[in-house]
C-alpha cells in the first residue's frame, strides 16, 4: 500500500482564509479538520500577513499534510480588492512552499465541476456536496467548505487520472495518449 | 549613541524584485548592498514565490537589517497583472514578518517626493539621486535603485520626524502638536 495522501486545501481571502484537511484512504475521502483564519480588520497589511502566514504554518505543523491545493482567485472588477486578495494569496503560497509542500492550483470553475458536476453551481451546493462527500455531521462555514472542496477537487482529479492510466492511457507532454 | 539603523528596502515585482540595504550613521546614509531577485519566467507561481521568499530570507540573514520598507505597488489597469504583483508583494511581506522585521510601506509618490523632491519624477531621476545620495561609484539597476530609494525614503522621513520632535513638536494621535 502507498503512503496515505493527506491534502491541505486553502481558500484564500483578504479577510477570511478557509482551510481544510482530508485523507485519501484508497478511493475514500476522510475528513480530518477544517476552519478559518480571520485577520484583524484594523490591523496593518504586515500584521494581517503575519497572522495568515503563522496560522498556515501552524495548521501544517499540526496535521502534517503531504500535498496542498489552493483555489485560484478570480480577478475582481475592483483593482484594490484584487491587489489585496493577491497579497493574501501570495502569503498563503509562501507559507506552503516554506513548509516544503507541493502546491496545486485549481480555478473556482474546476472546483465546482469536480464537486457539484457543473461550473455554475451556487456556493450552497458546494457546501451541501462537501457535507455529503465527507459524511459530515454539521455544515462547515462557507470558507472552510470551499477549502474542503479544493481538497476534494485535488483528490477526484487525481483519482480520475490514476483510473485513466490504469485503463491503458499514459501521459506525454501533459496530454493523455493511448499506450 | 543609539544602535545603528540598518534599513532593508524592497521594490516588489512579479518578475524582478529589487532589494537595497543602507545604514543610518547619525544623519548619514551609507550604502551596504543592493541587487535583484529574478524569478524564472517559465516556473509555476509556487516555484516563483519559493525563489522570492528564500532569497529575501537569505538577504536578511546575510545583512541583518533592523527595519524594512517596501514600496506600495500601484494598482494596474490590467487586473491579471495586479493580481500577480499582489501575490509577489504578499510573499515579500511574508518573508519580512517571518524574519520578525518591522515593515513600513511607502507609495511611489512618497518615494519620489522624498528622494527627488517632486512626485512626478522620472525613473532616471530617482536612479540619479540614489547614486548622488549614497555616493555610489556605479549606477545600480532600475529595480535595485528603486529599492535603495525606498530605504532613503524611510531614512529621510524618520530624520525629519526626529528633527521636528527636537524642534519642540510632539506627536499625538499621528499628528504633530506643539509641546
């Protein structure tokens, strides 16, 4: 048996960053942890980045994931908001690479397609599917659910890849080719 | 005599990030080091953030600055470029706070006003003034010069503050008031 895969998912935000941790046991997804990192609204940018960086490092130290996945933020119409979100996302990725974790990126569209089956799904549908797929007793907050959905996206996309390879396909230059 | 102040200045960029280090000896500015961190253009975002973060940490370990100053990037008309720049800047600030450095932020306008005396100065004027003020033998690259200009901005603004306090002013709630 392979080493179990433990995925850390991050949904970056300038105010609230969601995180989720799941285990891949065979083809099963097992919930490990999830939560939110909230940055103090009146703090300076450096203080907020400090909080974000330290907490992500703490989550990694606590749960020891083997891989990470982060949502690709969509470019906002508000340039100042885009810059803020970019800064938060840059700090998150800095924490992941600082802890030597491989980083995978998925767009919101890829996450919705993987978890709900279609790219135009509402936030509530994502939340609902996360609860179903991980057999959770309660509903996690929207940001934590999004982070868990990013974990599931990474898990599902890699299952499918593995399955396709088993079915006689190999990958060459990033494309599937028949063996 | 006070502990000497060593300022690390950062001019963040998605491709090239400039850095500069100067010492404040009394009212004199003494050049210590400067350079550029170039990220490989074909690398993934995580790889580029890794390069940026590690090199800033290395610069801090090598030169042991006591304070840092970083240029506030202007919000671009191109949202994707703004996001990229934000991510690089967030990673830079993460490296600074990770190394426990106080972080000060200055806008491009503040830097130009401090170094050249007017906010509409051309890049070449900034470069020229940096060479003059630090009595350099050669001209540093544009990005390194910008980073040194950020150092000088922090130094000059704090000189002026110290001078005004000496002249009988105190600061209350962020404003100068006569003692």
